[in-house]
C-alpha cells in the first residue's frame, strides 16, 4: 500500500522554506557549498541551490557525493568537487532526501572532517527520527512518525516530485 505524503506543490513549498532558512542562518556568508548525497539528496540539493541563488547574493557551489548506502566502508566516498580548496574554512550544507537511522548522513559528514571547515550543517526533506547514529538535521522539510517496517520513497525528477509512505 502506497500513501502520498507530499505532492509536487508541497515539496516545492518545503524547498522554498528550506532555502530561506539556509539563507537566514548564513546571510553573512559570501559562499556556501551544498553537497547532495546521490541520487535523491543531490537532486534535492540542486533545487535548494537554485532557489538560494534566486533569493540571495550568496555564491552557491554544488557538489555531488556518492556514498555506498548499504555498506559505506566497502567503497570510498566519491565527490564531484574538483578541488578540496573550496572546502577550506567554508560552509557546507550536507543534503539528503530522508534521514532515517543517520548512517548515510554520518558517512557524508565523515568525508568533510578532513577539511578545515568553518561550519557544517545538515538538511533533509523528510526526518523519520529512527536514529542509530548521533546525527540531527539542522533544516527539516517534514518530520514524519513512522514505524520501522514502513519505507519512505522520495521521487524527485524534472517531471514529478512526490514522497510516498509504503
């Protein structure tokens, strides 16, 4: 059974609100790097970056992180960042679609611990609050109470955006 939680319009409203929250917390910064965890976290990061560019004078860099979500230690985290110099004393917003146990987000954070960052913040569209790792989202689109057997399915593409509970 599939239940629609958020439709395209509601997701767009969440993206707008999240972008404004990011701007409010970082309005004094000249540059922000938004790092999306592929695939859906990166698609969400693209939308957040686009909105942030339209509402603020902040220069927004966008990078894609590829994490093996099933076994993060099995392979190295891949980044689309050409140079690690963009991270030096910078602001990173780490983005994923769903925060469930915190495992994927934790390994995403681990990647950035090698750099002298000024600040690292986290953003998720849906927070399920089943944490097994000490990770919290700084910016949350929707907090959703679920049981462990349920699955949150996020679809983000050019044609459709939806969040389903299955």
